[in-house]
C-alpha cells in the first residue's frame, strides 16, 4: 500500500506485549474500515512482542516493527515511531487497551470533520474506566476533572494514551516529557490546545489488561511526571481558557449515548 493511500497510522509502543499484540491485531483488522498501518515500536531486541509481530507480518502486510534506538520509554518510542508513520492521521494507542478499539471509527470521523486532535475520554459522555490500579484510577479521575474545570482544558481526559492527531500537527508539537510512563500524552494534549488546535473527544470504555500480561505502571515515577505537567498546564490556565474560547465549533452528530466536547 502506497503512502498516499494510507488514512491512519496506529503507533503502539510496546514492552513484552506478546500475549496482547496478536489479539489486538486481529481486532483492529476486523473493525477498521479505512486503509491503515500498524507501527509497533519496541525498545529491546529481546522483547517478547518482536517474534509474535514477525510471525504475523505475512498475514498483515501493513504491520511494521520499529526498533526504538532513542532511549527507553514511551516518549522516545513515540518519537521513533512518528518518523516511520505514513498515514494522514496518527493514533497513539496502548496495546493492552481493548475497549477503545470500537471508538477508532468515531475518532476518524471527528478528524474528517476538521479536528486536529481527538482524545478518547473515560470520564465524560458515557465513557468508563474498568480495572487497573484503584489508587491510579482515583488519582486519574480527580486530576482530569480538576484540570478540565480549573485550567480550562477542552478535554476531559488528558491522561489517556488513546489520542489521534493529524500527522503534520503532531510533528510540530515539541516533546519534553521524561521517558517514564504515558505522561507525554498529557503534555501533547495541553500543548495542542495552547497552539489553538481544534480538539474533539469520543467516549470509550477502557478495560485494563483484559487479556493479561504484566502492567508497566509504576505509581511513584508516573505520578511525579503527570504532576509536573498538571502544574505546568495550571500555570498557563489563562492561555488555555483563551485558546478554548477561540476554538472553532465544528458541527457533529454525537455518538449514541453520549455527545462530543465543544471544540
């Protein structure tokens, strides 16, 4: 498939996701209706995801493996993977997140309507979060709600790793997060709004580790990095609110059972 034909690049940083990747690839193939590619980015050659992906490449020609040589972590994996993406839109996606796959079509529709970034949300319009760390869940929900109302964020779930961008837009956002956890997606969401980009949301039901595998979640380091961007954004709440007021409203038919964030 030539690059001009590609609508979507799905960028998935992985670490020992051999169990989940095979299931995820089959689900993606059954649900996505536009031309797409999957970019699997791994840090270490002994990652158990690598042999599974290699076996499945004959079945999925648009499946590509990228070795992240920039340094470990999601931040570096996104940078390494983005350079290889050829689609019009880039979806940042966690391979263990089965639930949000059903929302990819709606996210693409919102992008086609004119959004520059579409974020999945677990905390509004019917979205839900199931499973995972109890403490992590409480902190995530509370921080996102506070940030939405006090900082003036147009998004209700800045910390979810499920976000779609126009490729040229994502390439323009400078990434400064430390390579620990998924805090980089929070940074990207804040900076997208500050840059005046058009932002939309789609509700998802997030089911953590539905098919197993070991989580890489580490409360201390992850929390510190999320907290860093929380306060960074709060310090720019005036600019965030101004950017939200200036956003262009794009007509949209909301998903059944929910609605979309004003953009």
